[in-house]
């Protein structure tokens, strides 16, 4: 077996996924090259603002991929995944704040500006270690993963599922939002964390840094897709689909359903944390609004629009919906929420499989041989006559 064999099977088994991986990895190289080599007046020049905007879309696509992994293949509808995204973002933000040092407004070598303003005398214990980049990246994975493990263990062990799980996951992110709004929590309160200076010694305002973050987001999305695809095409993935379609029957034949659900829930939370960590240095701020339940619901809309249970469709839906949001919030800000609600209703009624699922079903019908279509029609007619 060659080294590339498993990877080739993963990609060739899903043409849409292959396109996603190829396009994102190509963009990781092509966008920086076009920005650095083309003059600003050239039609091929990619402006800095567009690089940052596309980087944000890529982070959202990775978040949508994480939600589709648990919702599309395991039937876990989480309305609180914004919490894991925000926790990953706060972990990155804490590292970036520690890198500011005495360059803040108050010039304190250790304490961030908001702590000096609130008359804090020393750094809280949970901020210790975030001056180290490897430690911060470890927390990006461990903090969302630990919360998902505790929350999921309690919920799945108690056999909480369906709409009840959705409600308590929404309550979780709402509770975290209220907690992070408190100034005495030590996370910047309502203003959150902002005014970042550098990452790994590179100026965050420099064009080269923004290009590097964009490329890192492309690679993270491709890797996130490959990890998700590996899970859903493995034996584990077959059990997850069985849990989605018939949880009681799967439990009856001997599978510990709660362990499978817990594993994929934790992996999904870690992916969301990585998306949040890449998002923060590109937008320059993280605040409690990222915990808002409305944001988590919006993520579910992205997945539904693109196509639940397709992975690459979730990434596509995130890009399309957020492009629409960018356009509408600039042209008609008061219309966006109504448009989002209408979009969800239209997709639910007319495109229940999303864009990718609907187009895939149409393609399958067109690709069927004529004889097979005639046989299907004949069986349907016979069944109707028997019923009469």
C-alpha cells in the first residue's frame, strides 16, 4: 500500500471534497502571490481588505464543518457551538494580550490595559502560561475539548438528545456569554480583548502577517475536512450514522452509543476552537458577543443551506451566507435578520437537503441509465395498481 493510498481514497470518494481541498490549498498559495506580485491597479490584484475578509470566511467554514460533523453524521444538533469557537478565540486573544507587554496605553509590562484600568494588582492564575505560544495553542484545543467532554458526558450519559440537547446547549452558551460580560471575570468584560500588536514576533498589521494568517486558515480548513472525512468513512463513522438513524436499535445491539457521541462531539469542539483561534488575529478582537446563541443558530443555518451531511457543503454554505451578510449589512443593515430567517424557511421547505444535497440528487437521477429509470417507473406503477 502506498503512502498516498488512504489520502487518495478519502479525496476520490467525494468529488466535492476534492474540489474543496484543492481550491483551498491553491488559494493558500495563489492569493499571497497575486497580492505581492500584481500592481494595485491590476484586475488580478487581491487587496488587503479582501484577504482579511476571505480569511474570516475560511474560519467560519471550518466552524460549519465542525457542526456538520456532529449534526449531519451523528444527529447531534448543537445550538451552542459558538461557545467552543469563542473559547478558542479567547485562548488566542489571551496570548496576543500577553505579547503586548509595556506597549499598552498604561505601559504595564505584565497586566493588560483593562486590568490596570480596573486596578488589578496581579495577573490571575488562569492567565499564567499564555505568554507561551505552544501553551496557548494547547489551550485552544484543550479548553473547548474539556468543556465538550464534561458537557457531553453528562448529557449523553443521561440520554439527553434531540431538541432537549439543542436547548441545553443553547443555555450553556448563553450562560457563558453572561459570565464573560462580567468585568470581574478577567476577560475584558463587554469590550473583550483587543488592541493586539504581534503574533510570533510579526506585526499583526503588516500585510505579510495577514497573508500568512490567510494561508494558515486555508490549510486548517483542508485539514479539518480531511479529519472529518476520515472519521465519517471509517468504521466509527458507520456507527455514527447508525446512531443518527436509529439510536435505540444501535444501543440494543451492544454499542455504547454515548461514547461514540462523546468522541465526535469533543473532536468537533476542538475544530471549532481552532477556527476561533484563527479568527481572532484576523479580525483584531474577541468579545462576549461570540457566545451569543443567535450566532450558534446562524451556524446551523450555514450548514442547512450548504447541505447537511456533506461536509464540503457546510463550508460552501458558510461562504455563501456570510457573503450575503456582508453585502446586505452594508447595503441594507436592517434587512439582514429578516433575510436570514426567510432563507432558513425557504431551505427547510424547498431545499431540505441543502444546495449540495439537492444538486447531487438531481445529478444521480440524470446519471441513471434509461433502463434503470424504466424499471423504477414500472415497479412504481405495479405498486400503485396493487394498492388500488
